């Protein structure tokens, strides 16, 4: 039964995310209790490219930050895994198992290098820890990737597909705008935060934040066009960036429903195994299967009409229409 | 919004474009505030002259179905009776096209419509 296999896959994936996080939290707590009396009041927490300390926190703040990071990371990845489907779940499981190994190793190391030092500016982070943490994380992630497996193939839900028959000589265009509330809100929040930064004289983060707000805001509304050249997704009035599927490479178009987090792991321009797409919200979407297999997905209302027109244009191009 | 035009139809291209928008407003697939594609890109996609598209858009403005909004281009009006108005205008266009095809002249069309005014109670009868 596909559902049972799927439920088991989800449980296994969740265990692969939660257990390494619990282990990392446990080890970090044990180490912190063990060396608590040997840490200085102010500990080095940030290091430059050469491994010399250039950022400091109080001992308690470092512990709170380290535990908070692991707890938040574990919760976020756990939720993403629970909602993930098919290839997205596999990717999340690999990331969720490997990341706590990497962050846990770095956090424990940054505690250990502060043990028994009188002056935190003398602390040095041996740089070979970085590749060790990265390699360990990658190995565990790869293991999780193999353990979860690709899951049942049938999970790709079929969509609705029809063909709009076109008269000979007839020209047809379908065009629609689609906006993202999530991204507009994100842009607004970043904008407010960067204005606050500028107001208190923090120029660099303020200007960077402004730039990010403009970019996210601009990407929050796109136009989807289907015409004789194929499918185009762009950001009018800008000529670029622009994504397109030429009519010649359209195998089949259909209207589907997508879940932004479950199917693509978030919002925006998304790439995942087997598909890429512009996902600005959950719900109705146009999915185009290309010659060669990879799918392109764009979330947009009235996707049935867009799919039918694209199928009609492709059929006429192949000489089936009329 | 779906646009379909046939260049060798007796109906002018601008009117065909306007008819597509009316249809979309009438059946609710184009809601108030929905943006029409910029005339230049629509003309490019359909393979027609920009002025042809602009003529179609101008008609829709005259009919009160769309309006120009700064920074957003041409959008469907927010008036609540827009779908009804679009249906009515579609019927009127069909009436005129049918009459012309039968060789009825414009005077006669007007007389025909006004002759229906005293008797019709509301719903237009079958064609």
C-alpha cells in the first residue's frame, strides 16, 4: 500500500532530522555543564578568516545562543520534513540530518577553545575544525539521503489537462499576473527593519536591507504569458530576469495544485529534483512537462485555460491541430 | 485573460480583442483590478499592429469596462456591474454583427431595437 509506505518514509525522515538535533543538544549541554567552571566570563564567539577571535559574548549568552540555534533549526527542519513530499522530503531529511552535525560540531568547538583561557582575545580557532565539521555533516546528510530513498513514484499527483482547438490562422495569447502575499509582507518587514537601521546610523546593514527589500518586492509579482513562442514568466516592465519554455520543448501542460512548502520547500524561484518553478503561493498552478522529462511549474490562477492553450499551440505546431 | 483573434474574419481585429476582454469580464475570469497585458507585448504575441490593440483598449475605455491607472497600465474597472455591462455589450455587438451579416442597414437596426423597448419586460428573448 502506497500510503503505508509513505507514512513510514515520513516517520523515518522525521527521526533522521530530530535525533541528530537531540544528540547535538545533548552533547552541547553535557560539554557546557562539564566545562562551566573553566570558562571565562566573556568568551570568544566569532573568528576572522585566520582563526583569530574578533567577536565576544558573555558565557551565558553563548550558551543560550548555541542551544537556541539548535532548537530553532531542529523545529524548522522538522516542520519542513513533515510537510515535504517526494524528492523535497528526501532533500530535507539529508539537510536535517547533516546540518546539526555541522552546527553542533562548530558550537561545541567554540565552547572548548575557550576552556581555561584568561583573556578571550588570545583564543584561536584551529581552522582544521571547519573541514571536519563540513565533512562530517556531508557524510551524515548523504547517509540520510540514501536511507530515505526516493519514495513511491506515484506521489506526483496527476493534474487536469485539456486541449484548446485553434482555428487555422488563429492567433491566441493568454496572460495573467500573479502576486505573492508572503513575499510582499517579507519585503515590508525588511524595509521597516532597514529604515530603523538607517535611523540609528547603521549604514551598511540599512542599505543592504533596502536593497533586499527592493529585490524581494520586485519578485513578489510576476506575469505569466502563453503565446505562439511558448511559456514566458517575467517581471514587467523589466526585460530581465525572464524564464521561458519554448513551444518546441513543451510535451504536455496541465493545471495542478501545489503546496509551496511541501512541494518546493518555500517561495520564489525554486529548483528541486525533477522540477523547477516560480512558486509565489500555494494553490492553482500551471505545470509544463518538457521534452526530456523535467517539469516547469508556475503558480497562477486560471491555469486550466493556460494549459489548454499551451497544449493547443503545441499540437498545432506538431501538425495535429486544426 | 485569453485573447483569440482570426485575421481573415470580417470583424476588425481591434473589435476582436475588445470582445475577448468583454467575454473575460462577463464570465468572471477577469476580476476588477485585473491588469490587461501592455498593448505592445500583446501586439507582439498576436502578431498585430500596436495601434490595433490600442484601438481595442480605447473602445473598452469608452464602454467603461477598463480604466487607465498610473503605474499599473490598463485595468478592469472596479464597478460592481462590470460583468453585467460586459454581457450586455457582448449581446449588442452580436446583434449588430448578425444584422450586418443579413444585410440590415444601421437605421433599420436602431428601429428594430427601439421597437422592442415598449414590450420587453427584461430578459432578452431568443435570437
